[in-house]
C-alpha cells in the first residue's frame, strides 16, 4: 500500500512539471507577441536601420538579451513582423477563392478599411516598402516576393473574370492589376501623411467602381460590400 501510494505520488510530479512547462510556453508566446507589436511601432517611426533592439526591448520591459532569446537578430525580428502581418491578412481576407472580380474588389476594400484602423502597421508598411527598394535591405526579398504574388493573384482573378464573361474580352488584366496595386499603395501613403484629409476606403471604392464599370460586360456599378468589422483596431 505504502509503495503503491508512493508510486502514485511520484507519477503526479511529471504532470505538475508539464503544467508548469505549458505555463512557461504561454508566457513566452505572450512576450513574443509583445515584442512583435513593439517592433511594428519602432519600424514605423524610425525604419529598419534606425530602430534599436535595445529600445524595443525596453518598451517591452525586458533586456536586449531577453529579446534575442526570441529573435536571433534585428533582421530576424523584421522578417517575423512582416510574415506575421501577411499571414494575418491572408487568413482574415483571402483564405478563400474569389467568386468573381467584383468579389475581389470588395475584399480589397475590406482590407483597406481595416488598414485605416491599424495606423502603426500601415505606417510601418509605407516606411519599409520604400527602404526595401535597396537590394541589400533585409526586407527586399519579402516585398519582392509579396508584390509578385499579389500581382499574379489579381491578374489571375481578372483573367478568370474575362473567361467567365464577367469582364470584357479585351481587358488587359495584367495592366489593370498593376494599376490597382499602385493606386492602393498611393492612397495608403497619402492617408498615412494626413489621415484627417483622406478617407482612403471611400476614395478607393470610387476608383474601383469606375474601373469595374469600364471593364465589366454589363457596365454595372460595383455592388455594395459588407461593413468591415468594427471590434478590432489592430496594429
């Protein structure tokens, strides 16, 4: 009996240790997310080169060594910030196929409306995409890959619209996709400079409506889209 009870008591110890380990992982995950959030603000304000791991760590309330426990370098932190943001947007807005070119335009509007409620991330994007035109910048490969993918996905969607009869047969879907990306980025830059003077969601809606009227076979206006979620401000 005593021996059995002893074994029973000993078998509980690993379970308690596992619980503590899980708690440790949760703390580590929470700290990692706080580092990423702080990094967004620093990269937005100072860009990559002028941002400091020491200042980011201080804002999080940890040492620089503690930060480096989660991210091996400033380059690693930057890429992690960008990849996390990209994965979040894809899951939120683009996890399913577009039903049509109109559906694609409406989801782009939802994304832009969402971006207007997370100014830190939007400012960071503007700063880093400009910096990354330098081939030696650590985000150069990320943004090059990202723009290629976005251009490919948009042009493929418009091509399918032509094939389905939604869009006119002579639609230059590659040129339209390139122009759309340029206009979205341009509105985002203007909005970041003076957000009180530009409703970038409404301005983009007007632009997309003009484009859709000009390339759709019926000349119909872009249908109204659902309102964006109002419960998340994001960063």
